[in-house]
C-alpha cells in the first residue's frame, strides 16, 4: 500500500466530542471514498468494536484508534494511537484514568462562565454529551452557539474556552511516556497529532519529538484537517528528518462544524513512509 491510499485515520464520534455515531461515520467515510479508516475518539476506545464492524460492513479496511490528551511542558498535546488491541487492560485502564476529572473540570468551567453572566452552562453542555465520562470543551461550545452567545464554535473557543478566558480551566492530562507506552504496549503505533496546532518554539518541538521517539513513538500527522498546505509541507520535512512515519486524517467532528470532511484531504507526499505501511499486519 502506497501513499496514494485514501486513508482517514483521525475523526470523532458521539463516544467523545463528535456528533455522529460510529455507524454514521463509517457510512459517510465510505461514501467519500475512504479505503482505510480509523475512529480516534478522545481518551476512549469504547466505540472501537462498533466502528470496526461498521467499517467492514461498508467494505472498508479498519485500524483501531484513539486520541490521548497529554500534558507536555505545561501544554496540552494530543497523541493518536493506531492499530492496538482495544481490549488491552493497561490501555483501557490508562484511558479511564485520563478521562477522570473531566466532570469536575466541567463544573469549574461552568462556574467561570457564570461569573461573566452565562448561567447553566454545565447543564447546557450535558445535553450535547453522548458519553457522560467525556464532557469536553466542544460540548460547552455547542451550548454557547445554540443559546446565541456566539455565532460558531471557533468564536466560543476564542472568547471563552482558551487560556486566560472565563471558561478555561487548566487540567493535568496523561504523561507523554504513559500515553506512548499504553499504545505500544497494546501492539499499536503512537503518532503525534496535528503538530502545527501547538504553537511550540523550535526547541520545544524538538524536545517533544525526541522524547516521544525515546519512549517508542514512531509517527506524526502530516496531512490533517488542522494543517494548511504549507504546514503539511513543513511536517513532511520533519518526518523525513526524524525518520517518523507519516499519517493522514481529517479530524472530522461534525457535518455542521468541521471544514474538512472525511476522506477529502490532499495525498501524503510520496517520499514519506505512510503509517499504514508499518501497520500492515494490524489492518482488519
Ligand atoms: P477538551 O479535550 O475538553 O480540552 O476539548 C478539546 C477539543 O476542543 C478538541 O479536540 C477540539 O475538538 C475542540 N477545539 C479545540 N480548540 C478549538 C477551536 N479553536 N475551535 C473549535 N474547536 C476547538
Ligand atoms: Mn475534539
Ligand atoms: Mn486533537
Ligand atoms: Mn481530534
């Protein structure tokens, strides 16, 4: 399998902060020409068996997936896991611990929003939650759009949910080494998600990549819905420099919110090693 494969290895369902079920996502992916698919819910593998069955029913190849929230150098970084055993006990338990604390954080976010006159945000956000253990900023954003406080979710994040804003609550997620070890220990590959999103200095980024690789991480997202064409080119170079395999995924969350639909990304640059080449024996 080469770089010209319509692989979409990053998206979210109602099991985390997406709005579609795993089955509806599989159908949409297939309709958009996806050949190899992975559902990567935040800090959760609860949708994996459904997603794999739905992919196979649609005639698509499947890789198991998740996207783990990590705190690295005081910042939140996302690590995608692909091709692991979704029933691995250490992984399932590690993700359960990572999800813990989201409820309390959400209550604090709601208190912060109440101080600027936005009442009932916790209850409001809960109405959009598909998985009670996975209340996220995205659910608050949907509530603030629906109630007319903001026109769209990017505006909510800009005004209310990012560092220094009234609904932002700092949180400690998993450690980088734990996230990588949970994934690799379950037979999968760890991949740095959307590296351009972090706004790291070159030194910070170097530290992230070298530590990630020292713990056994082997991949990086190059073509993603979160990167411009220029950023994709830049991280293609990074993948070559560090000898990392390259991944491709839309990060699709919702037909109403996401600007990149499943399976509608540019191809991976040809000189890179696609993650699916190294994961060939994990594809189902
Ligand atoms: P949480 O894990 O609760 O901190 O929520 C993080 C999620 O919020 C991400 O996975 C995205 O889905 C969403 N998100 C983060 N930043 C933005 C943004 N600027 N605009 C829209 N959605 C965002
Ligand atoms: Mn998300
Ligand atoms: Mn992410
Ligand atoms: Mn994502």
